[in-house]
């Protein structure tokens, strides 16, 4: 059976899926992850029916880092029978100004992507580490980079420029937008579940540990809350979202913080973690009675409501709001609080539909359609990888 392996590498996890390449398209065979890398490693995988194939807690010495996790996955995959690996598709967060579409990876591409590590320090180095290792282990195996920034390259220029000297934009200092693989999938899925909505003006809220929103007009991205890096826009688990750049100047000039210290503050100690002092996980905040946790949730909802208004303005109106990703798909209370702020757009929530995370959660007669569409970034990566393989595959 010809298969494609999809790798989605994070700071402490390696998610993977295997898709069979069949006559009717891609069919998911295995879904799994190695998480808790370097702390409490756990290797889990299930087959297409959801049956457990492996669920093991490993010694931290065995999986101290991402390369070790990649090697462990390689050993486990070799023990499977009946699969012929044709290619590996990777999520790569930042494609910079160079890449507006998926690309086959070679040494030139890999070196160019390394130049963008400073723009996505939480993600890019981890995205590239498995690529390097696979190239060492199987240099002839095709690998494809699928970018979170590529989907947003359809933006009009006014959505991508900063009001700084144009020469900096020409060097690549511009608004890119992220979570593009998720938005691409949701855009495709809307054509199936709500074709009339897919043709209109939609705000998609990708709400998770990393969070952003995207304005879709006829399925194309026309604006996004994220910009040059994945720090911008909505508050996130450990990132602040929108912040006055003067704050950064203050931290450097008055607090005498180094660039490394400011980077650590903005990427790992801010957002929900920084505001609440409790946790970076929305589930923990929702379960907490700590006033700081309550405030952090209030802040998150506030910024979401403000951003929806801004993206609606970018499209001269909005027909639907779609929730996706971890919080968007699994936190009815957060969805309800955001919807309650959108009465001015004609939003009316169906509480029962929202409680069960139905596809449509707006009440009958709501002027703004409210929806929940689970994302599938790994399927998008598999599709984009397959498209770059020879037609005989």
C-alpha cells in the first residue's frame, strides 16, 4: 500500500498521520503523536477505526528531544507491514516572502527556510529538525514543505503592508498571517457543509493555544489578525497578541532587557499564562475560581469580539462566524460568550446546538450564521504533498 507520512512537529510534541494513496483519494490509516518530549514522553497511535496501536510512556532519557522522537517514530514505523512510504509532508509555519505554495524540499529550500527561524522561534526550528533527520536517514525520499503562511498570499496589498519605509517591506517585513493550513481546510469544508456560506464573507476563528482569525471572501483569505510573526493579533496561551511596539522599546530602553529576554517574555511568559498567573491552558482557566483566571478569559473574549468587528469591516460585512481548533471546537462557554458580544451583527446563539458542538450553532433567524467546523491540518498537508508527487503514485 502506497502511503504518505505527515509530520507536524511542535516544541514538545511530534504529531504524525499516515494516509494511503488510493484510487478514490487519500484514506487516513494511522494517527498518533509523541508528546511530553524531554519531560514525560508518551507515544500514542491509533488506526483508522480508533483502535489503539501503541500507548506507552517512555523514559525521558529515551526521548530527550525532537530528533530522538523522530528516530523512535522511524523505528516504530519500520515494524509495520504492508506500507510503502512514498513521501513525507511537513507543516512549516513560516514560508517568508519566498514561498506562496507547497514546495519539494532540497538543500537550497532547507537553507532558505532556516533563515526564517528568527520569525517563528517557537515553531520553525522544530518544523525543520525532522526534515533534516529524514534527509539523513532517507536522502532520496521526497519531502514536501507545506506552509502556514501560503494561504494568506491572496491578501490585497493594503492588508499586508506596515506603515514603515517601503524598503523594509521589500526586504520581507510585512504581514504574513498564519494558521493557513487550518483556514485552507475550513474553506474547503465549507463548500461541502454550507456552499452558500462558502461563497460569502466569513470570519474563521482558529482558537487554540495559538489563536488567530481570518477573513474569507469567496473562500480566499483577504485579511488576518496575525502579521510578521505569530505574536500578533489575539492573546494566546503564552503569547500576548496585539501589543504597542512602544512596550518593547520600553522593555529594552528602560528595563534594560536583552533581545533574548524580551523574546522569551513575549513567546513563553505572556498571553493567558502571563495574565492569569495560573495556566496557559484554557481548560485550566475555565475550571479555576482565581480572579486572575476569570480576568484572562474576559480579556480573551474582549479581543476576539474586537477582532471579529475589524475583520467584518475588512470585508464590508460578514455572513458567518466559524469556530475551529482546540478552544473553538471544544469550549461551548467561550463560543457563547463571544457570540453574546455580536448582537450588533445580528448573532443569536442556539444554546442546545452550541452545547453539543453542532455544525450550525446559531438560532433560527440569526442574521449571522454561527458554525463549528473541526479543522484537519494534517489532511491538507497530505493533499498538498500528493499534488507534488509524480502522477504514477
